C-alpha cells in the first residue's frame, strides 16, 4: 500500500462537524423491525421516496424492487457506485474507481441493466451513485476488481497524469476553496474537471448509465468540484430531465456552500439529519412544529435531499443510526410524514468495524442479502417505515393541519384531509382524542399493517364524522392514518374480486433418490409453516424443482424450502425468504437451496 495503510484509506468519507469534513458518498436508509404487513397496491400520488440499498448486489436490488419497493410505493432506489473499483472487502473500495467499466463486487453490467429494467417494471426508477471527482487512492497502483491495471494518476486508456489537478497532495485547509477543489481528498487522485477531455469522459460514463435506463444520479463529493465544472458536465448530457442530487457538505466558516449548487439540482441537507438527532436525543419533539426553512441554515424545501442517516453519518455519529432503537424509527416516521425535502431511507447492514464491508463470497462479490440475517438490517422494509412511504404518497403536497404537542416529546399533526400521524417519544402510553381533517371511516394504522380484502393486517382506527379518533399510542411508537389505507380496501377476493394471482417457485436443489423438495411459508396456502402441509414441487427439470401457488394479489409471504425423505425433514439455512404476490398474473421466484 506504499505510504497508505488500510486504515488511512479507511478514512475515506469520514465526517466531522469541523473544518476537516471530507466528502463521501450518500446512500440513504436501516433497525431490526417487526415483520412487514402484506403489501397492498401503492397509494395514488407522486412516488418520491428513495430507498438507498447500500452495498446491495444488483440481482438482489432487482428482487427487492419487485417484492418490496414497488408494492410499498418507493419511487426510486439508489444503488452503490456501479463502476470498477480497487480490490478489497471494505465498503469504501466502491468509492475508489479505477475505470468506468460496469463491473464491480456488486455485479456485472448485464446484471445492472437487468436490474434497472426489472425495477422500472415494478414502478421504481434507479438512481446511480456516481464517483466523478476522483479516481483511486492506492499510491502504488494495482489491478482493479475487473482486471484493469492502474497506477496513481495513471489509468490506461482513460486518464494520464495531465488529466489530474496539479496540487497532488491532500487537502489541508478547508477554508481555502481552491485547495478544497484542486487538491486530493484523502489522497484520492483529483480529476482536472476543468479540462474538456475530462468533462467529456465523465459525461460519456453518465450517458452510458442513462442508456441502460438509469433516471437519476447522486453525485459523490460534488463539493470538491467547482460548480461551473459540475454544470458543464450536466448540461452536456442529452437528457436534461434526469434527476440529480449532489453531496455538498457545508460547514460554518467555509467558503463553499451547499446553496451554490442548488441551480443544478437537489443537494443533500446534512443539517436535517443532524438537527433530528439533536431534537430526538437532547430536545423536545414539540420544537419540530416549525421544522424546515424557518430553521437557520436549512435550504429551500424543494431542493433539499433529506435523510435520517446515510452510510457515512451512521459511522461517524453525526446523525441517529440503526443502533438508536425507537428514536431512529420514529425519526424516519417523522421524516416521511413532514412536508420538507425529498426523503431517502438508508438501508444497509450492521457493523462494529468502521471499515467493514457487507457479507461477501469467496470471490469477493457481495453475498445475496437475506433481510434480518447475516447483519442485513433492511430498514426500507421495517413495518413503520414501509407503511409511511405509502403515507407520503397519499398526502402529496397537502399542508400541515391540526398540530398538537404536549410541550415535550409527544406530537400529532395532519396533512390536510389526506393523513394524520401521532408520535410518542415519551415514557408511557399517550391516550387522547385526536382532532383530524380526515373523512369519516375505518382506517388502518399503517405503521403496523395495511388494508386487506376484509379489513386491516394490523390495528383498525375509527375516525368519526367530526374527524376525531381515540388514540392509545405506546411509548416509542406512532399511529399513522391516510385516505389510501381504508379498512377492506386491500387487493384480493372480496375487494373488487380481482381473483388470485400466481406465485411460482423454481429452486435449484440437488437431491438423491427418495428425496423431494417442498416450499413452506407463513400463509395457509403454503402450509402455515407445517412441512407436512407444504407444497410439493416437481422434479421434472431436476435439479430445478418447480411449483406454483394461487394467492391473493399483493399478499406478502415469508417462505423457505425443505428437503423431505420419508418422515425426515431438513430445512434450508439462512433467514426466511420474502416475496410479494403480483397484482395480477404470475411471478416466478428463481432461488437456490441454501
């Protein structure tokens, strides 16, 4: 590693609130959560919430778009950087590119293209995290993940030394704008983005991603590029409708401000997450009544990309994180209920070592995530967060109505006549009659379930003709109602009588004579976890075992495969698999025995 130790490179993207802030890459969304409710059709309205599936492989993102993100109403999924990077298991290797080949430990170019198409079919657009400020920081060079040779400031066929800024040392003074934008961020080779050749080469990379169907970019380390350079790159793209959100980490006393980049697209509002941590840990939720542009330093709502945490801030302690229990969950509930910014939900994995990457296979690729096992936290699928995505879609741009607080950590507010939320961050159950503008009806509390054909998969709440309902909200929980989640409005027989859809299973599972493979799960049609009542699969295409089950559209099921020989039953390893039945037609799940 030359004069760079692994720990030194691990300093990439560490943040402090001092002048030594170092830019990194945003990936929005993850707590161990209760089982999510059966999926209903996503509510009408703009689907604006982003799920940031940090370090998820492309094939797994495709699956998640179909089974979870689309049915929940997420509008976007943000991927980790897709380009070739330095070798190594650490998460930050994804932010040290060595070429623009779409081959990485997260998957191949073909897998990325397939993922984009699958997600779009599920109603979810793809945002790519793109690293365009710099190349790698391994001073002695080496071979990239996909086999590309490189040296520091030399990347054959792409960049040579003249394509990098002349400073050639680390940033020392963050109060010097020229130094911040022309010297090396944590030793990473800083591209000469003022050069026409470099701009054109970066634009070609972005155009390549757009050709695969990508609809947005999260620009890593935008602060470290002069705004006119970023503008020249973006305005040169053929498609000017692409969504852009930029990582610009402002700090007091620094000359480079996040607001300098607002005319180019959204900008991440880091102070949003910092302030939520301050309020939830050291203040009162009652303060949030005016949260937004009225607070000193927060940028205009229509240009702010907001999050409770991202992969950097959950590591450096700037914000709440998935280890903060109900405070973290409730902060996400508030973010998705409150009308400020474009929200992103960070979803990653647990860690104790700052540098630790996700679980990986022996060939260096990232293992297929199984939610709630092997460290994968899957915040995007926690019942409270998943339900609030639908809430956000249903309330649209409706204003705040009927704010109430107890002067402390209990608040309630509505979004016009479209939704209402109650949050209890205090000790003890909150019991009160809540005034809303909601129409009379029986609603599902979407933090604990959604509508089914016959009622709700969680608690029901009756709103009277006067717009009031009786709330009993335990400590550390919330209640959220919206007009898109009325009791009995879920898909399935009895609700418009759409009939059943088909869930198919195709699992590669080698067996010996006398053995068979069955699928068992949490639905009666899958045997209610009883292997004796499980669905037997056909061995006609051995070693692939196939079968199908008719289920109500939108039903979310958990399942596993079992190997049966006589009275002996062997369960496959790993956590429960999860799937959501399509709204119509059939979906075949392609699995492999674990």
